[in-house]
């Protein structure tokens, strides 16, 4: 069963699927309040909503469940070899008698399902002049959103800042993501083979700020996110996130909702990481 077939059945009111092979790209899909029993799931379910879903005696080998919401979800007696649950929301989920390479996986050791990724990024929405992103490290996540009210493309500037740190050997970049009315200020700095990321709330509203790096450094308030990440991992996360949103909504809709899609920046960052994403 493909993604389109499954979502069509769900839209028609079918809530239980048994003895099915379900495969494809289910990135960001709505799969809440569904029951899967004795199914073979094969694909990328990253960003999907599995809230209040039951997954029972299924084969989930090689599936990706990054950033998924598993609130009130039951996973019981499933095969979980080679799955990736990095940055998944396990709060209030229940794991009962699952197996990972022969190891029983229950609530007390379910974190074994999370790989040792140092950074994760997930673009949750690009719509009506808003760009929404969630960034993760091993201990914390932060939701960010920026609007086009200032005529400023903060996400494109983020890609350019990473490029500057990598190819031009600039030590530090400061950029602003303007919200309404609050603003988040990013500090990116070179740390050898790593990049330091700090994200602050601004002490001023968007309409009080000037977009000048030396000025932005003086406007930081609360530190909300602080991480030291592998440079290539960060670049790949950015590239994957932008390509995912491109594939999900299309370049035309992206550009109607936001600014021109950052093709040149993505091309250059792809080159800088050796064309491996």
C-alpha cells in the first residue's frame, strides 16, 4: 500500500489496517488515531503525527521515525531493528515487549532507539508569509518562526551564514529571524570541525531592531538554545530539511508563501559537504 492509498483510506474513515505492506515516503503525514496490526511498514515516517495510534506486532525494520509525535501511542511486540527515532516525542507513549536486535524494548530503555545525532532540523510549515522550523539537540528542542513582515529572508541568511563559516573561514555570524512581535537572534561561530549554535530571544521587538550584525550582538536576551554540532552534520540537516519542504509543497507554493527558494545556497552547501546528503 502506497502513501496515497493509505491516506485515501484514512480520509474515507478506515482506522484499522491488518496484514498490510505499507511503504513509501510518509514524511509529515497525519497518522493519529490509527491501528496497525501485523503490518510491514517500510519507509520514512519522519515528522508524522502518530498521536493515540496503536502499532501492534508489526515489522518496522529500517523505518525512520525522526521528529514523530508519539503522544499516547502504544507500540507493542514490534520488530525495531535499524529504526531511527531520533528527536521523537516519547512523552506519554508506551513501549511493551518490542525487540531491537534481540533486546527487549520497553519504556525504561526506549531511548536506545534514538541515534547519537548531535543536531536535527525540521521545517514544519511555510505558509502565508510565515516560515516555521524546529531545531533539536540531544537535550532540547526549540520552535522558531519568522515572518516576511520586514522583507527579510532569515532562512536563506542562515544558509549563507553556514557557507561563510565553512568556505570563507569567517569566525562568527549573527542573524535575526523576525517574528511578530518577538525576534530570535542566531549566533553561529566556528569551532574547528564544529559549529557553535546559540539562539537568543531579542530584548526588543522586530520593529525596533536594525539588521546589522554588530548591533544584533547587543540586543540578545534569554539564551534559548545552545549546542556544539558537527559541521557536516549540520549542513546535511539543513539540506535535507529544505529539500523535504520542497518535495512536500513544491517550489511554486514555497515561493508564493515565502521568498524565492534558495537554490544557489543549497547548491553551494551541497558542494561543500562533498555532494553527500
